[in-house]
């Protein structure tokens, strides 16, 4: 098994290397690919420094599996080359997610979709993954009818430059020194920005559109009523979401807790009287999707309100991709 990581110096790429190592993914060789900017740098794998190479048309020769996270335009350019060279690609960008021929997969939810892959498998958006992980067990129980979600997304969702901008901006504001912003349209330190990805039609952003479209595709519910507001908050790692879900039939809070806790990769953390609920610092660097503040949605007949928190770089990106690769291997699809 020869694996290539495209975008190996990024937040997601580095986490992919770490995840392969932690889960002892069976591999014979690992190529670390990035742009010319970081060619020659080193990233450690199993305590050994491995050199990062610039991506070229020869980079995919002999590669069995590509884990890709270098941005949509890079995936559009290189993944067809990799597939042509015989590799199977798991892509973290939005480039292929809504292509009807490309499976969009969360292994705990729709692993079966992998069977129809034609070389490229898309990893969903980080905010979509954690929300669908919480919605799927409840949907199986009571039939999902409508979703209203507001997100509280960390800056790491926008890559390493965004993490650096929050760090520098915070330090500069506290020291009352000046700082030139390059990543966010406004001050992100001590602020919330309801503006993630580009604007689309009707006043929505692309991030909000992705959450709506991807949820329908993954859950196989093309007519699901769903609306989203996506907000960037001054948190480094981990996304939180307030989710209001309406169902066809009643589901009690106690039953919801049981089915959520029984679902692989989901953990219920919910004891408001002791101030116990999921928070980003709890979820960061962990694999699970944490759900709490589970209560009836008093505005509808069969509804629940949930608070969902997860590490956007792990289950939202690197871990989900490696789980897809493990599933492909297990099903003989690589
Ligand atoms: N962060 C998240 O929570 C998250 C979650 C899900 C999906 N994603 C998606 O994953 C992708 C990467 O995210 P990230 O957070 O890891 O970003 P990042 O930290 O900015 O890293 C970007 C990576 O892409 C590489 N790259 C950029 N241009 C390239 C080119 N022309 N050829 C080859 N490599 C190139 C960079 O290499 P250099 O070092 O050479 O610049 C770097 O390794 C994005 O599409 C993002 O939407 C991110």
C-alpha cells in the first residue's frame, strides 16, 4: 500500500499523517505532497522525518491511495491525474462533493455508498459531518422532517493561516499594537463573524449551502427541510452547533440520549445542573462527536434541541478520511 497525502503541510494534512500513525494504518510507503512553497520541509511519521515534495504529474505513479486536503482547485487539477494513474482518492475539499457520481461518505452513516466509487470519494464538510453524526441515529428512530442549525466554528476550519491570524490579532490587540489582517474580512479576535466562505444566492453563504446540500445527500433525504447560519468564532479548534430537529414521530429526551450514546462515534455529555455539556476544549484532539443540552423543542410538536461539538480537524476531516480508507480496505474496494 503506497499512500500519498496531498496538502501534507496543512492543518488537515498533518492530522492525516498523525491519524494514520495512531491507527496503525497498514502502509508500505508514504509520499508527502504540497506546493513548491514547502517542498524540502520535513513532517514526522512514526518518529522519522519524511521529506515533503512538490506535487507534479509523476507524484501519483505507483500510488494506491491519495488522501487529499490542499483546496478545491488543487483537487480539481490533480485528482483526475491520480485516478488515471490508478489511485483511489479521498478528497477533503468541496470540489467533488455534490457530483452525483462521487460518493459523499461518513462511514458510520452511509458506508454502503463507497461500493459505487469510481476513483474519487468525497469527505463531507466538517460542520456537516458532526451534525449528521448526531441526526442519523435520531432519524432512524423517529424520521427526520426539518432541521434548523446555527454553527459556532473555530478558525482552524479555515486552515493554518487563520489560526495564525487569530493568534497574532489577539496578542496585538492586548498589547495595543497595530496588525494588518489578511485572512478574515473583520477582526476575529473577541468577535463572531456570520460569514464563512463566499456569498451565494438568497443571502446564504457557501458554507451554509454546503451544510444543507451535503446533509440531504449523505442521509439520502433529498427533500429534507433544512436551513443553516454559519458563524466563525474566536476559538482555535473545535466546532459547536445548536441544532433544532423536527421528527415525523415523537422521540423522548431519554430515548434520544440512549440512541445517541449507542451510535458509534457519538457520546452524550448532558447534565446541565452540574454545568456538564460539550465544549470545544473538551472535544479538541479527540475523535468523538459530543452531544448535550438535549431537550424538547417547545416550538414544534415532535422536536428536539441539541448542542453538538466535535474537533473539525479530526472527525470533521482527517479521522473521517482515514476511516473511509479503512472501510475501503475492509470492503476490498482499494
Ligand atoms: N480545516 C478544517 O477544519 C477542514 C475540514 C474539512 C475540510 N477542509 C478542507 O481541506 C483543505 C485544506 O484545509 P487545511 O485546513 O489543511 O488548509 P491549510 O492549513 O491552509 O493547508 C493547505 C495545504 O494545501 C497545500 N497546497 C496549497 N496549494 C497547493 C498546490 N498548488 N499544490 C499542492 N499543495 C498545495 C499547502 O501546502 P504549502 O505548505 O506548500 O502551502 C498545505 O499543505 C481545504 O480545502 C479545506 O476546505 C478543512
